[in-house]
C-alpha cells in the first residue's frame, strides 16, 4: 500500500508539474534551440534508447577518427568497454576510480588509476581523446570539481561523454532525499542485484539535470562547448505494477510531444573543450541515426 501511495503521488506530482510548466517548457526548449551555438544540439528520446543505446554510443565515440586514448571515470569493478574491444581498436584505455577495492575486482588487463576525480590537485599521466562516465554523476558531491577536472583531462579535440539519472523524476527524488540505509533497503527490494559486482553508493545529484538553461550555463562557465544534450523520458521502476506502468507510459508519450528539461529521467551529455570543433564534429547525424535504431 505504501508503494502504491508513493507511485500515485509521483504521477500526481508529474501531472501538476506538466500542467504548470509544460507550455513554458515547450517555449523554453524552443528558446534553447534558438540561442544554441551551431554545434550544439538538444534532443529527447524514450527510455529504451538510453538502455539499449549507451554501449553502442560509447563504442561509436571510441571508434571516431582521432580517438586513441580513453579514460573511464568510476568504472571500478565493471569497465564499460571490453578488453577485446580495446585491443581490437588499438586503444589506450584507463579506468579511474576512487576505490581501490572496486578496481581490484576488474580484470587485470585494464590500466587502473586509483584517484578522486574531484581532487583539486589531481594529476593524470596524459590528456585523453575521450573521457566518459556511466551512472557516476549522481554520486559526485561536487559536480563543478568533477567537470573541471574532466575538462583538464581532455585533449584539444577531445570529448567528454556522461550518462546519468536526472532530477526531478520521482524515484530519483526519493533516492536523493531518503537516508542512505533506507534507500539501500528499498533498492534491494525493487531491484535486486549482485552486491559484489554492483555496489550501491550514496547519491547527491549535483548538476544532475536535463538540458536546462542553468546547467548549460554552468558547463559553459567551466569552458566547455555543449555538443549534445540528450534527455530521456521514463524509467523502469513501475514495471511490476502494470496499471501504474500504463499510466507512466502515457505520461512519457505526452512528454515526448511536449518535452520539458526538468522532467527527464536520464541524460547523455557530450562536451568538448572549446568552440573549434572536436572528434565528434561532422559525425552528429551518424550518432542520432544510431540512437534512432535503438527505439
């Protein structure tokens, strides 16, 4: 009963937000398109594209001409790119994580770096053509320090690619506000996992938003050019509750027709160091063709 009450409140909250800001959000999205630089693109897709499209997108970026050195932030026990892929494409692939214990769980073939990505005195062995993270951004206590250090790590034409959940989707708001011990117990109940390979870490959700004007400004103030800001609508937490899932799917349909950056659930964010192009420049249409194939 408590679960259903929370779900009903989430749907009520989303509909209230939609009623009050949907028309503003539509204008807001158009405004973002009007003021963006030529190489910046904001787009929206359903959840399935993020679920099916992350690894293909990552591999697409890793195969771009000019990409040789790659660093994964927070890869820990489960690096995203396989050793076979890394060797096949002759890549220099490093995995940086704050926890040596997590790094020790990963295969020995990876180059492992134990460091805090938010350390103001962070040093790194080289500059990278691609720096990426998967479901790490929400666990960063200071997003400004995180993005600044990633900016420093990039080569002149390098890109950063981040995949993270966003506020204000109800399950993530609950995770954000709930004490860690309780949220861990809830996750064990609704989404059991291998706790050795996939540990749960505290979530802060600092700068974890869809393509809002404020987030774009924060990133540009660091020095980034925002090349792709892709928002996804929907999540899988109601799949066991079919009537609620049906309502959630209708909500997603509405959001895809009238996108609002404050109501995304996940985001793909692709950033470059400056305004003179990057390894992605000229390949944007190929990227979106790949994403559309995931629908």
